[in-house]
C-alpha cells in the first residue's frame, strides 16, 4: 500500500515535471564571464568576441540573403559573425536572455518589444544610430518604449487590396472600377460574387480588419500604445461594415473557404479580391505562378486612406559583450543597398525613406504597398497586447454571428487592464 | 522500473544492521546512485526551480535565483484563479476545454481498448497478428505526423467532409469551428441563449453556460484523434492482462452455467482491475497534459477552444513573458492530476463484495 502511494506520487511528480520542464529549461544558472569586454565612451561594450545573429526566417531565400549580408560585413569589419535561423524565435530568445547568453543581434517583433525592454534584456541603442532620421516615423514609433527608440526597424509590410485580374475581367470590370471608397468596394464585391467564388476574402482577424478601423479613424490603441481605444465609434463602424459584407455573402473569411489565408483564397480562385500584405507576392509566385493579380490601395473610409503595418526590428542584447560591433552590423543591415537586396530576396519593404525611390523603380506594380507607409498605423505594442489581440481574433473569426460593439467593449476592458 | 527499485531500497532500510547485509545496502545505493543523480538533476531541481518561479516576480532575464528576483507570495496564482482579467479567463477556458477532453477521451479510449483487446485475444479469430499490428499502428506513429494528417482529413473540403457529403451531411469546418457541440445540439432544439442563471454567473471567468457547452467542434476532432491513437497502446496492456488470466476460473464459470456476457462482467473484468487502474491513470495523466497536438495543430484556436493548460503554461511563459504565471499553471495542473489519480484509486480500491450480491459464501464465512 505504502509503496503504491509512493509510486503514484512519483508518477504525479513525473507528470508535473514534464509540464514544467518547458518552463524550467530556460532558467539556467547565470555566469558572469563575457570574454573580457570593456565599455567604450558611448556606453557600449566592445570585445573581440564573434557575433551571433538569430533570425526568424521565412525560408531559404531569407536565410541566404541575411547570411550573405552578414558575411560581407564580417569580411570588411574583421569581426566574425554567424547567422542562426531559429526554429522558434520567441522560445530561443527567452532561453538566451534567461541564461544571460543571448544572441547579440536578433529579429524582434513589435509584440515582444515591451516585454523584453521592460525586463532589461534589450540595449536601447536607437539614439546612437547614424541613420536614425532616415526611418519612417511611424516605424520609429512602433519600436519606441518609454520614450526611447530601442531598435532599428528592419523592414516592414503593409496591407492593401489584391485583385485577381481574370475574375475581375470576367465580371466585366475595368481599371476604372478599382474601388476608392467603402461603398464602391461593397458594390464590386457584390458584383464579383458568383456561384464559384466570393468577391472578397481575408483572414478573419484584427490583423486584416484593422485596416478598416484605421480608415474609419480608429485603432485598438493609440499610436504610443499607452491608451486603449478599442470601443471607439470608428472601430464599431469598421466592424459593422465588415459584418455587413459577411452577411451579404460577398465577403467570406479564408478559413471558411477552407484556405489558410487570403493569398491562397485569391490564388485558388475562391475569391476575386483579398486584403493582404506584400508577402503575398512571394506566396502567389510560389504556389500559383499563373495567377495574374493587381495591387491597388485600400479604399478610403470616413477618415481617408488607412492601413495596418507590421514590422520587425534588429534587437541588440543588453548582455552582448560586443555591442559596438553589433551596432555597426545593424547600421549596415539597414542601409539602402542591403535593404533593397533583402526586398528582392524575400519581398519586404525597406524601412528607410532614402531607399523608397529606387524600390519603386524596381517594383512598379507593388507601389501601393510602399505608399501605405504614409498613412499606415502599427498594431498595439503594449506588454500583453498580443494576447488581447489573439483573444479578439478568436471572436472576430465569428463576426458574422457577433455584435461588433460587444466584442470591442470586451477588448476595451482587456486593453485597459494592460495600461494600468 | 528504477523507481520501484528505489522504493524497495527505501522500505528495506529498516532491516540493516546484521553484518552480512550491510554490504548489500551500500552496493544498493551505489547502483542506484547514477539514477538518483540524474533524477535529481533533471527532475527534482527543475521542479523546485519552477516552484520558486511560480512564487517569484522573475521576468525572464538572468537566473531566477539572482538578487533582483523577489518572492511575491501567491500573486501569480491569484492572477490566474481570481485576477478577473484575461489571464483568469484564459485559464478557465483551458480547464473547460481539457475537462471535456478528459471526460470524453478517457472512458471511450479505455472501453475501446478493452473491446479491441477482447476481440483480438479470441482464439478463433484468424489473422490475429495482422489486426493487433493494425490497431497498434497509430500508437507508434509520431503525434506530430498524425496531427498534420488530421488537419488534412478534417479540412472543410477534406476527406471526412467528402464522405459525410455522400450521405447527405454538410460537414462542419472542423478546425475552425469554435461552437460547443452541446450548445449546437441545444440550438438545434431551438435553445440559442442559455438561461440567465447560467450565462450571468460563472467560474474562473467562464460562464456556466460555456462550461456545460461541451467541447468545440475543433476539440472534438482532437478527441477523435486521441481515441484513435491511444486505444492501440492500451489495447496492448489489456491483451497482456488477458493472457495472464487463468482459464480455470472461466471454465468453472461455464460449468456453473454463466453465459459469455456474464462471464465478461463478473469474471474477466474484475480480474482486470489492476490493469484498468493503470490504463485509466495513464490515460488521465496523458489527457491532462495534451500539448503537442495543440502546438502543431491549432495553437489554441479557434477562439481558444483547443487551449489546454499545458499549452497555456508554455504560451504565458515564452510568448508573453509571464514566467510566474506559466509556472503557476503547471503546478495547478500537477495538483489536478494528483487529485484525480487519488480519486481513481479510491474508486477502484479492492472492496469486499456486498453481502447480497454474493453468489457463493467466502472462505471466512464458510468457517463461521
């Protein structure tokens, strides 16, 4: 009897250990050795240690482009550097920070910024960037926490309206019919909806519908992510508009069409239009090389043009023994020549204004995406905002049967809790 | 296995002292030492560290034992079970999801495993080896592979819905449908909103109406998957147990005129009680720890209806930097599993047969 209880307890312990092992394994014992680093006048550490660059790569093309750029820098600077494509960026970053042995330079999303900035994992090097004034102001805002620019925007993406040319022409529409307003969008979506396909499709989440909120003059939080503005009338209007399209049947979410995202819904011919970011170009070229499409700006709402932008930045670790070299690497990676190379390799938009003209010449059909930088807004970046957005996304997927105001009131409550 | 050895060694400690045995104790400890060190390093120490993290304000930077980390008492636990915010609501939702998963998976997979075991143990069945392999096959396949397969099968235009369409059923969009199946059934009967007594009150940020709403359609697909994959494993345990049963008791029952059904319920099943306990306990622990299917399949969606406490623990820690809350969830899960296991032990304990159901007087009674 005694033995069986012992065994039960041991089994339970084992069970719990399995569950907590994931939590426990990031918490290594700290070790202070950092290879004889010394602080320079600017407050940055400097040493002969090689750099590691941890990236959350979208695929081989991105990994190769970043590796090439980093090794070119390595050769000119004489500091060794290696690129590690992460399997799970969040997890690998967290493990590095807790062990005080993080990668020196890494991709960092707007979601993760506030958490790592507040616990002292990040070096706020923004003011030391020589090209600081060249970045788009809205991007700088996204990576500013507590009044400090923490990291250099790596690149960005915006949402625009993508149209399947064949289906557009089949419906008897021409380039004069590209929708400029919500009403026009509603009209063409209705016209494009036939038995075989719907007029408009997108992912059923804030990360797409948010564009309509910005067009109506709203967003979930203010630009600094310090105040919750989720249940504003503008947001209610935006969601009511989307709900109306859903009820009409001219809009269906990609998941309801059995597709992973709006790009696939467009490519497979299940939808004639979709709201997607510039990454869709790569997706369509790979999976649906024969589909011809046109990118046009999102239609204007009550407050004019608007869209959402998404961005990552180049984070530098506070525990890095060689921050000086890391900063020089980041300046090189955000230079016009490198960003244009990245853009060519994996379809992102350069984060600096001085590269815009050249980029537009190289990508004349995708100009609306870059123009979006002038009127785009970022997603909420307060600590914990990602969870609230995820919670809202779960409900937005069922928008057809939900009341927009109730959803947004709930989101407002959750966002407000973050800013207390 | 090794745990049994440790337990044995411990219980025998009382017997030391006689000179000839002393060497045995020493070598016993010597032999178990490597495992004790390994268990300590990879089990006891991490568990204790996680326990500390769950009571601290550690923020993920540096060691949890560094000087800046403070003891915050039950703050993390309080945020999860009584915070009133999203953390509490998420935890409540994950418990709701997992409870339905356990309630459906554990009994069904046990019953199915036993049924399959009885079938393939029958001497008359031809090609028993083939069926045993076939039933066991899903168990040896990686759960990630099966999850991916499931995602394809249960796609809205996938094979399952295709088959359903042949019989005129318009299949749901499985992995994107967050509506609870009991609520769906009630909606079919015309009950679309619950009584205010249920919708107005709740537990852990989830209304009672949602607690009783049943698993979502998406979770149901995972439930089917769990039954499909683990029944084979437990079938193996039952087969082994069935082969250990002596044929004489069966023959005696046959002589007494018991039919097949009576023999199964009155003779076979009671003898399988230890195996039944093992299967139920393993099933329960496995079900409360569902993680990899969620991680590869849905990440908790749609609308968090496939969120499990184990996945929530991971998500809170690694994605949201709420390390204390993540560890606290893991320990609450630990307590839940212990409580359920003890409850099961109590339920399946060896009881004397009630007097009125005794068919034959027991040995003790015969002596009186």
